[in-house]
C-alpha cells in the first residue's frame, strides 16, 4: 500500500465494503431461510440491519461545522454526489409505484420516465455549474443575493411549500413499509420510520445525509434490479431485462389480442357494464336528503364498475381511450412540468453545492442522471415482465387454482378477484391490481424465496428514507438559515445557528410524521403538485437570474408571485371548486401555465424597472465563469 | 485577445452550446411523443419505436447531451483560460475505514 489514500479512494473502499457487506448479508439470509429461519425474523433483519448501518454512518458524520453541516464540507466527489442525488431523488413512489404505474398505463406512464430523467438535462445546462460557482448554502441564498431579501423570503416559503407535502408522503411510505414488515400498526410504523430518518440527518446535517444517501443508493439499486433480473432469466433465459423485454412486449401484445378475442372476457365486461347501469338507476331513485357519503360511495362503485367494463388498452399504444388528442396534450404537459419541476426542487439543487468545484458539479450531474437512469431504464421492463406473467399465468386460470400470492395480497387489499360472470375462470376484467403490488409481489410472482421480498422492502425503505432526509434538511435549512439567520438574527453565533437547525429539523420531522400518521388523503394526492409548484416558483427566476443580467428584483418578485399564483389557482380551482379546465389540461400539469407566465412576467416587469446595480451585475458575471483570472 | 474579449467569447460559446443542446433535448422529448401513434407502427427488436423512445431511447440521448456538455465545457474552460485550479483531494494516512457494514 502506498503511504496515504485520497478521500475518493477511501470512500470507494468504504462503499465497496458496504455494498459487499450487503450482498453477503442477503446471501446469509438466503442460507438462513433454507435452514429454517422464520419469515418474521427475516423481515425484521432486513428492516433493522440497514438502519443500523445508516445510523453508524450518521453517527460517524456528526459535525459542529457550518460548512460541513450545510454542504458536506464541499468535498463530495462527482461520482458519489451522483449516487447521493440518485437516492435523494428516487422516492418511495419511484421505487414502489413507478413500475406499477407503467403496468397500468402502458405508454402513457412513460411521461414519468422521461420527465424524471430529462429534468437533469436542464439541471446540467442551466443551473448546477452556476449555482456551484455562486457557492452558498441554500437556493433562497442565491435568490437573496441576486434579487434581494424579499425574494429570499418568497423562495424560502416556496421551498417549504414544495417540500412539505412531499416529505409527508415519504414518511407515509416509510410507515406502510415498516408496518407491513414489522407487523405493527401503521402509526407505530410511522414513528419507527421517523427514528430511521433522524439517525441519518440529526447529528450531521448535509454531511451525514450525503454519506448515508450513497449507502442507500447502493442498497436500493441492488434491491430494485435483483427481482427483475431473476424474472427476466426465468422468462427469457437472459438475465438482462433492459435488453430483452422488447421480445417479451411482443408476446404481451399477442396475449392482449387473445384476451380481447376471448368471449368469456366479453361477458365479464358486459356484466360490469350492467352493474354500472344498475348503480346509476339506484342513484337516480335515491330519496332526496340521502347522506352525501352514501352517494359518494355509490358513485365510486359505479366508476369502478365502468373501469372494469372498459376494453383493454394495448400496453405500447400511446393515448388509448376516447380522446387521444387531449391525452397527448396532457402527456406532453405532464412531461414538461415534471422536467422543469425536477430542475427546480431545492432538495436536488442543493446537492450541487456540495462538490469541490464547478467542474465536479457538471460531472456530478452526469453521474446523477446515469445512476437515476439505471432505475428508470429498468422500470418499464419490470412492468412488461410482470404483465407477461399476469397475462399468461393468471388470466384464464380457474379461480380455485390461482397462485398463493394472489390470496396473500388480497388480504391486504392490494389485489382483488371477483368472478362476476360465474364461469370459475379468471378473466382480465375480473382482476384489480393496486399499482404498488407490482414491485411488492414480483418476488412471489417469480417464485423467489422470501429473502427477496425482504430485500425489496429494504430497498423501498432506503428510497423513502433518503428522500425524506433530503427534503427535511431543505425545509429545516430554509427556516433556520434563510429565515432565522439571514432575516431575523444575522448576528447569531455558529453554535446557535447549528443548534437552531437541529431543533427545527426535529420539530419539522415530528410534525411531518404526525401529519403522515393521520393518513391525509388530500396531502398524498397533492404530491404530484410539488413539481408544478417548484417549477413555477423557482425555475424562471433562477434561469433568468443567471442568463439575463437585466432581470430585476421587481421582475423576480412579480414573476414568482404570478407563476406560483396561477399554478395554485389552477390546482385548487380544478381540484376543489370544480373550475373548468383550460385546454383540457389536468390539475397535476398546472405548471404548464404557471411556468411560462413566470418567465413572461419577469421579462416584462424587468424591462419597465431600472436595471440591477453594479454589484448584482458583477455577481451574475462571476457565476458564469468557473474561475476568473483578471 | 484581451482577457475581456476572451471572457466574452467564452460566454458566447457557452450560450450557443446550451441553446443547441436544449434544442436537441426539446426535439427528442417532444417530437416522438407528438407523433407517437404514427411512429409506433414500426418496431425495433420488438419495441414499437415510440414506446422504445419513451422507455430507453430518450434517456440515452439525455445522457449523451449531458456527457457532451461536460466534455465540451471542460475544453472551453481551458481554451479561454477560465478553468479552475486543479482540486487536490486531501490525503489521509491509511487507517481502518469506518466499520459501517453489516
């Protein structure tokens, strides 16, 4: 050995140990299962062993230094920052929900795949290198330096608004996973999960979050790839699902045609159509003054029945359904909003403050998109393989002979089978699958041992914990750094600032966990809004702030307010007040109006207000060059 | 060239590169989706083309865009003399790494 190791070498060695250790742990568990280790014990071990590892990293990364606490000391090498961004970015929804969404929506679900990767092109080209050159601690820091303190406060509020619903959903996801695998109540699961979140971030801020996120990325990617690699091997004898699922897709299409031609499928659909009509008649004949909840329940039942009566939409067909024109418009709008939102979510952008240089920041966006694509490349394959298994081995099977995973997931309500036409055989129309079940049940669908199910749970937990940590830190820092330190007490000592940060982190975490434990249906359905909100609030002001010296403080304030205002108006109007849609665009894509409105307002108002002063212009000039030698 | 000229030239090139790559990004994101129904009539190794683009092709182009950007910008940095000093990682005495694995 040479005398001394660089930081990167040391990190590579450490994470090789962690990755290798994790694989060894999986093998040990597999052997244990063979030798009769109980399912319950395996579930517990897969929950706790990784958490102990995260806690170890979190403890070793404890810090009392401001630069370490806020930006991990600015010495995170590009590759590791890429992995940390991957874990930061990929949430419980990506890990558990994405493949299921693709299963149910086919082509139309690809808006998420493109949106959540293509956003990083915007990050690379328009933001990351410049923010790194600016080199402060938070996104509101940049807004404040470029446009003044009012904008800083607006940005802090925007950051909290976009991150809070999102973090609640992550903690909810953690609660679901822990409660299912530890066999405890959902509320207990949420608070166990809260412990898991805090061990990663409480003592070491960004430094601890960064190094646990790298470990979490390694665990989540192993956990995501393994089941689908096995499934691919089982179906095609080639263990590279991403390369071979095209041929499987062809077989799925054949099966789709066969299923549509099957008369039994037609009778099942006709029965559902009849049921929908029957419910409709009941609704018409309800006595006036019937309970509203009763009515809503009947409406839901009718909608469910109608859903089952619909013809099967071929997997690869874009925009099936009666109105392809609007479906296409919505697809494009959603892709756009997800991309711009990705490029504007503060918890992602602050990751690029942590690299040692502008050059490394650029490099690390490349690694981010690479590591993220590994999962998003695989998700559509996951969906196609699962569909192939369901369409060939499940549909057309006598209901008495269904595989046991159907029964076990029916118990928790994620799978529903109903023999509506009483022929004793399962038709496609008679099967209801919750999107989450695709990833959760694939180990069983592929006939893999229970260890793999535990592995999937550990991966889902890693995804949810890492995202929750990144978001919590963003919220706590917006409060402690931007509001408390910058606005209220600029004279606060370093110790006091850090104490404040940690206290706020704890308060926000407990509050978010409490909100999550009440299972707030509205908040959970609002998660997709975060992208439109962040996109409309930050993106125009950030991009123009870098690329257009003439953008003024008044322009930015007006642009942020109008962009955010239009987005919120549209979201809330459509969702809660039955407002008519504009061009048929659904509420999740509200940013398609807010983002351009933000750009237009900033440009217009800036042109009518005096140009920014010399200092501000010099700041803009300086962020454009990695290093100025004058 | 004076250093001011060099600086301006660097920024002009940066903007051009950004604009061109954004154009490619927009084209590869929105064109296949807009013409998805037509494109899907042809297939590639089993994938209908529009589906393949959405699931893999576009992602590969994104990676290429960012890769080209990183590579070109590094060359521009050096050519116009705005590159950073090489960052030297701190070297630590060899020691037992933190024992965090299971």
